[in-house]
C-alpha cells in the first residue's frame, strides 16, 4: 500500500467492506440476556430465528437475520445448551 498510495494512506485505516452492525452494544447485551432467559411459551429453548424475531419485536431493527444473531452470540462465552448462561464468566455463583 505504501508503494502504490504513499505514506499517509499506508498509515491510515481505509474503509472496510460489509454493512455496519444494526445493533449497538446495549442492544447486543439485551439480546444476550434474552437468549439466557427462559424460552417463550410453547418452546423448549430459544432458537436463532426466535431471537431474530425478538430483535424486531423489541424495535431494535426493522429486520434481523438468524445469522446475525449467531454472530452476536458467538462473540460471547454464552452457551444456550448449559444451565448457566455463561455470558459473563464472573457472574456464575460460586459454590
């Protein structure tokens, strides 16, 4: 990049491809909290599609994909298959 565009361009971050996130940090935290809560009536557990629908229902975004939910949850240490949420390793009660 330095050879082709010069020193200033080589030192500065350029624009990246891809759309920016639809959710801010507070909304992501709320999504994680919902994923750690009890599933809605009639369901054994939260699915990615149910969570995507909840994002829309809460008014966080006009549309939100289950893949975006997956990527958001992947950034945490949460595991929807365990009893303890694990979203914050320090939040688990010590025994």
